[in-house]
C-alpha cells in the first residue's frame, strides 16, 4: 500500500461519517451520498500524488463530491431551485470554512435505521456509511459472508431511495421504533473501534470516540430510556482502558498485563454514574447495562486476581437469558475459568464447538487454546492458538496469538 493510499484510508476512517452525512443532507439520498463520497476518494487517489494532500482533506473530499452531484444534476437537466441554491452555497464556501454539523451524523444514523429496512440491512448500511467500514470488516464483525453484506447494503440503498426516505431526525414519536436498531449499530461501531476486526491497528480510537459521542447525544435526546444510559455506561467504562491497551508501538497489552494506573478514572466514574442513572429509572438493567455491570467489575478491581469473577459469571448468565448468543456464552466460559478453573470452562467451549457456532471466527479457538494451555495440554493448545491466528483478521491480534503459541 502506498503512502497516499494510507493517507486516504486514514482520512476515510476519521471523516467518512461526516462527509456522507453532509452529502446526504445535500442530496436527500443516503445511497447516492455514499456513492459520491467513494467517487471523491478515487479522485483523491489520482490527484493527491501530484498536487499533494490538501490541508483539510475532509473538506476537499466533500467539495469534490458536491461538484459531482451538481454535475450529475446538470447532465439530467434538473436545474431547479434546489440545484441553484446548492450551487450558490458551494460557490460561497471555501475549504477552510467547511464545518460539518455534528447532528448530521445523528440524522444519518436515524435515516439508515429507518423501519422500512430490515434489521440486518439497517446494521450493514449504518456500519458502512457511518463507521466507514469495508464490506470485509462488516462481514467479520457480523460473522456473515462478504457477499451477504454487499447484498444487504445495495438492497438498503435501493429501498431508502424507492421509499423516498427523508434525511432528517425523525419526530420524537418515531424514535422508539428505531431506538433498538440505533443503539445496536452505535454499539457495533464502538466495538469495531475497541477491537478492530482487521488492519494493523488494535484500537481505532476515533471510531470508538465517535460512537461514544453519538451515545451521549442519544442520552440527552432520550433521558428516560435506561438502555441508552446503559450503552453509554458500557462505552465509557470500556473506553477508560484505552490508554493501557496498547504499547508505544501499538501492540496489544492484554488485561492481565495492563497498568491499571493508566486507566481513566474520571471516565470510569462517568460510566458508573450512567449505570446509576439506569437504576434510578427503576425499569431493570437490560443487555447493555448488564454488559456495563461486567465492565464495572473490571474497572473497580485492583487486579485480575482480585476481580469478582463469581459476580461476573452471574452477570453473564443473566445476559445470556435476555440476549443469548454464542459470544456471550464464550465470554461466560472465560469468566467461569477464572472463577472455578479451566476444566469447567472447557466443557462450555467444547459444547459450543460441537454445535458449530462461531465457525470461521478466531474467538472460539483462541479461548480454547488458552484453556488447554492452563490444563497442561500443550500440543493441543498450540494447535488451537495457531488456528486462531490464521483466522484473525487483525494483524496485531494475529501476532499476539502466534506469540502465545510460540511461548508454549
């Protein structure tokens, strides 16, 4: 990959949501907005090696995409009042003046999560246009084939266009019909930032921070919805460990080796305050709040050995009842291994393996390898860890798994 390609990729990771949101506001079409942004990226790859990277790369991409939209309208001979207003606005705007409105990203999320789309399409489209993830990254995150993700995104764009869905924050009366999907995709965006599924970076902080910002806005919009506060609590508590999760070279530092003095105590307190807000609403803790409760156990523990693993096991059991999934069960197995030993945990993991869940994911063989190593079954452990390394899409994570196997 050339330096220019790396630069374009970096700009896209950081600016894509705002660029697409700005274009969607202009065109009224999320699918068209994403297509225009992609065309501008192609122009950047051909022009920046000659002209150099502009000082405000996001503004450059947005301006180019806007001009492409106007050119398209010209070709279709749709020079109506809307076109003239946009063209005038563009002529009056310079790159240095480009200031995307933050709320446009919120509108983008609500638009991508419109009820006219299936839940699967809502998630795929939002991860694409808000998080700027590639179809390969989305496929890894959702544990589905790349072709499936591509079909969902194409279908979602066509559906929004056919239904003439406006680019706007819906009326408050419509929020609840979209809330579950919105919270789900915000959490997936944060998850990709917390532990990237591919690439050579273990943490994509800009992505996680954007998800957290969106979560905080949602908490202001819906102050009496406990799951919104639960999600904010979870993200605050998880993000508090960012300063200790990688070394100076960007290599991952596992929980057992992290310097807990580098955890952001102020952020931990914000997370705990959000969790208290959930309880004040007296409607019980939902799936995000339960996950936040687990994160809180880690955040307040002086060390791994002093963590309340018994409580974490109970919390995972509760989470498994209201939001059952193979990943939750696998995480419960990890907690069980710390609470009562690896033998009990291996029974859970082997059952998951026999059911064929998480096939193609590195998660199950990586956990199984750790458990086998603790049980002294070194050859089997090494084989599982190497298998996990081969399945891991993130270069940093793959290197950690290979190092563990080599250490055995």
